[in-house]
């Protein structure tokens, strides 16, 4: 009886109302690759030392994901949400509370929701920072290839959604517009044949190096960012404040991305917020803020608008 009720609720309000219990496959290996490390908790005092004084050489590392699934969902194909954590490509992990909370929620809506670890670490030089970006992008591609190859997950290849915070949002945008766009990046070729579709991106305080990449695909973009973000440029500037000049060229933040998306006729929604914070979904104790729930609900509504 309860299963029938959940099914009826899901039919009336598809993918916007929680209807399912959630089960989790933890620490699923999706590939191995050469890198420095894949796990550095936010607040770990040693993480900065890893960035500034890392003297090792790349070694084989195991890349893992957590897969959140809707228990009792109908047998038909399910949408996929692939999430990437933030952390400037040198800290963070798949168990960051925001990623966990969002994945649990979207699985309760009927999605297969996945939070991934990807390769972290780089020496403080521009070339190294770009290589760290490419490693994360390559790992996201490998994660998606693994997930679409899992028949038991019953993922609908026509309803793939990607999202991320900060560096994870940079990766999500690159995935949709550069790697899987009409003109794949020369530096990295996708593993996947073009038999799937990225329906939308949630760009949570991320940025791009070049606005022209948005001409490469017709993918809707939902964005959130503080107008006074101290880490990522809101419009155009260096990430990471003054230190960013050492490792990155200037970048375009969510406001510039949104304006370009509108110019190109893409479906786009932008939520500028006033508080001067970078990580707005968690407080200093890593507890959910009200913005966590605002972002969660906006993502659900925006993604539901892309369902057919």
C-alpha cells in the first residue's frame, strides 16, 4: 500500500516531491588514475601544506563514488544527478555534508544521485592549476562512463544532470560545454560515445575561463553566488583573491556566465545573494544554512523543467 502511495505521489508531482526511501552504495570504485591524492576534508589544517609544499610525484590512486538510489522507485529509466564537491582542486571529498544532503534529497525524488571523489593537488603554478582542472574533468567523465555502464542502476541517458560547488561547478560547466559539447576539448577526449544528453547544469559559485565555451552546447544553467564572493569572481576577476594571480588567469563568474547564456538564448536562472560568503550552503561548523534548502529546491524545480 505504501509503495502504491509513493508511486501515485511521484506521478502527480514528478521529481519535485520526496516519494522514496534512499539506499546508498558507499565507496564504489569507478576507476584508477595517476594523481596525488583524492580526499582532503574541509578544515584539515594539513591541506594547505599539501598544496604549498607537496614534493611527491603522481602515483596510482583509486577513485570512488557514493551512489544514492531511490528504493521502491518504478522500474523505468531514472534521471541521474552527478555532483562534484568544491575545494579549489586541493581540498574536499564526496562526503562533504552539502553533497550528501543534496544527493539524499534527489534520490528521494527518484533520481540516481552520485557524489564523486576526484584527483586533488597541484603545485602553485598556472600550468599545474590547469592540469588539476583537466584531471577533475577526466575523472568526472570516467565517473559518468561507469554509471551509464551500470545497467542495474537503470539510468536514463537522455536525462543526465550535473552540478557542483566552486571547483566542482567549474568541472560541471566544462563537462557540459567543453567535453560533451559540439567541439570537444583538444586536451582531453571524452570516453563516452554521444548517446546521452546533459539536460542542465547547476553552477553553484563556479566560473569559466572563456565565455565562448557556452556557444558549444545548448544546456540550461542554474546559478547561485554571492555578489561579494571573496573566493570566486562574481563577474570577472581572479579566483582565490590576490593568491589567484599566481596560479590562474582571470575568470568569469556566475553573473557573466548568466548574461552570456541569455545572450545565446539558453534557458538560464540566476540567484545572486547578498551575504559575503563563498560556501553559502554550510556554516563554519559545516551545518546546513537556509541557503542549502533554497538551492536544493531551486535545483529540483529547474531540473524538473527539463524532464520530458
